[in-house]
């Protein structure tokens, strides 16, 4: 089940709105971390297996992840379709961090493709 | 309260908030333990800090044209600072800035132990095909 | 166009940011840290130029900020490249 091409403008706006919210929330989180005396980040670096993305989509994904200040792409291997991402608030939970990055990828794909999987699991949304 | 006064107050508040975000990023630059957390701190200044200042300028000096220029400036600033941060983090890693020991997990260091990626250590191969041309 | 006290607060905060960034440049330890600190000085510079432009009612202030935002990444890209001795 894929999305209708006609809904692309709506999906793109949903991506933009989600990104702006994410951008502001994580900026405030990082600033709060810095300004809280004695508090240190709990960083981590995870390896993420990417879906098949076009060059433009991959660039946009790297840009979105890097602009939100809590996450930072350190390396991309396009042939192996993997990237390494540094996070400020991983706190040892690599799986939660990885799945949040995969969620970002799914949101991006839904926001830019004419026909995207209707939901992350590929099943029809309820 | 006149409209002009309201504009001055809102615009000034945006400018001060933006400068405050940039100053707090600078504190992070001193306080945080390694290159990657520092780059993340600078991300707040590059994104939110500069954007707030641009919005403040547009509010104080408002016209339709300035609004358009402001939107373009914010989009350009976000995209270029993302490219800059990525290039910096990547070249930092390649030139030997290691993450602080509390970084857990560090799957990049783990993968560097495998034969395929060993060239990372001599500062070349990793991500040579990535978007940095 | 803006009250002097606002200009003073903003420039004061940005000056603190520049001083802290210079401390990081001096301390290092890696070239990457120096480059990140240089990046921050550039952002503070955008803010300082914007506030000066507003304080002296210079019409071109938004254009200056726009150009700075578009071109700013060139400096950091060249720094990143310099770090790697010219290799990509």
C-alpha cells in the first residue's frame, strides 16, 4: 500500500512542521544541558542501515539530522548504505536512538516521494 | 501601547534571545568534553541563534521584500551550517579527534576494528564517496 | 531603530561568545576544535553586524545577513579540507 501522489503537498508540509518542532525542541534541550551546571551529555555513536535513497534524499536526510543539534552525522558510506550518527542524549540506549533515526528517515521518505509506503511498517495505516 | 512600541519590544526580545543562544553555545564550547559534543553545541548557535537574530531583524525592519530575504537567509543558513558541521565532524574524525570515553556505544570505533574499514585509521577511506565534492 | 540598551545587551552577549571561542581556539586541543570555535565567531559576527546595521539604520542590513548566511559555509568547508591536508 502506497500513498496517493496527490497527498504529497500535505505530506511535505507535515514533514516541514515536524522538522521545525524537532529543531526548536532539540535546540532548547541542548542549550538547557549546557546551561545546567555540572550536567554532562551522555553521547553515543550508532551505525544506521539506510533504505534505498536517492542522492537528493540522502543529502536531505544528512542535513535534517545534522541541523537538529542533538544529532550529528559523522560518516556516510553510500555503497554500504550505512551512516554513523553521533547523539548527545543516547545514554547507552543505542536501539532507541537508532529507531528514532529510522523514524526520521521514514518521515523524510513520506514527505518527499510521490509514492511512499503508507506507514513505516509498510502496512496500511488504521 | 502603540504598534511601533510592540514591534520594538518583540524584535528586541528576538535579538536578545538569539544572542543568548549563541552565548550559551560558546559556554558549551568551553564546557563540553569532545569535538562532537562541541559541534552539537555550535549547532544551536548556527540554527536557532542565527535564525532568531534574522527573524528579529525582519520584525524590526519589516517589508515584504525583507520577509522574503529573511526566509531565504534562514533556509540558506540551516543548509550550509548542516553541511559545515558534517564536513567538520567527518574531517575531525579522520584527523584523529576521538570521542570522549563516556561515549557509549561507539559503533564507529567498533567498526574501525573490522578489516573493511581499517583505512579509517590512516585518515582516508571512510565516506570518500559521500557528498563533499 | 532599536534602543541603545538592546544593542548593548546583544553586543555584550555576542562579545562574551567571541571571547569564549577565542579561549577554545587557544586551548585546542585538536585542529577540529579550533575550526568549530572559528565557526562560532562567524555566527557571532553575523549577529554583531545585524545589530550595528539596525542601530545605525543601515538599509542593507538584511542583505548583509543574507549573503553571510549563504557564503558562511565556504569558510568551514575550506577549514575542514585544510584539516585533512587537502584530501577529501
